[in-house]
C-alpha cells in the first residue's frame, strides 16, 4: 500500500512536475546526474537524442515530454537539463511516506575506482523492490558491487514517477510505458544525511563480491532542530 499511496500523491503534482520526473526517468536522467561531473556521457546522450527527436516516429514525445529540452547546441541542452534538475529537486519535497520504509540501491564500479558516497549526483534513484535493484549489478571481472539498504522514517520526503521512457533501438523509437513494478523512489541529498549503520561483505551466485551497506537516512530539518 505504501507505493500506491505515493501514486495518489503523485497524481496531485502539476503537469510540469510530472513531465520533469518523466524526463529524469529517461536516459536524460543520466545526463542530469552528470551535469556537475564534466562527463563525456552528456555529449553522447545529446547526440543520440537529438537524432531520435528528429525522427518523425518520435514526434509525439518531441512535442510533449521533450518540448522544453533544447537540442540547438550542447550548451543549450545542458541549460535546459539544469531547469529539469531544479524542478525534480523541488518535487522531492512534495511526496511524503506514510510509514517507515526500507529501500535499496545498487552501485557497480570498476576495481580501480573509489566509492566516494551513496551517489555522485544530488538525486538518488532507489527502489522498494530489492529484486529490481539486482538488475543493475554488473557481474563482470574487475567490477565491485555495493548494495545499499536505506532506512527511511515515516514522513520522509521522496519523489516517484510510475512511468518510464523506453527506447526501441532497432526502430529508433521512444515510447512511454507504465513501470510501477520498479517501485522507484527518488531522494535528494538536499533532504538527508546518510549515517552508515553496518557494512559487510558476501558473495553473489556469480562468485562476485558484494559489499552490503546499511544506512539511516536522517532528515536534515531534524538535525537542525536538534542543534537548537
């Protein structure tokens, strides 16, 4: 019932907020998360989606979901994504958990990379469904996997989008689909401090190591009230 209640709250969002969340649920979400990292991935996504949007098959999405995304240049593309990022961050304050919840996040990185935090970007994608998270494990040599279990208290602020934009690469066509089975929750670092409670290592069936990290998401306004 928890996710169903969040959907009811989602339905009260403005069209602008819903549209921003849907953009974030497309591959453009990866570009948004890379805005502060000078990642070459943004350019790759820009070039791919500029071509897709020009395809007549994607006219509907081009003039609805992506109507405010500029593909005139890479710089204008980034600027329009910054607007979406701001809207999504604000929307992470609009939905409230009606009970305590446990959510999950998978991070797979190369052996030579260092895990600095729960996420590089401000926005954090998680799921109520641990089985959905397992789909993001990279079961290859020279990769390390981290599974975060995040404990959220009742009244914690989140955002959701029960829809996704899928790409049929063969047809070069974008479609909107309902993905309520993902039960994805979006958090903002603006709202939480993450306190590590426990860290342990185990192995997957593939024999890859996995580091399980349990953290409490502590609401920042709660921290402020404690200091007074």
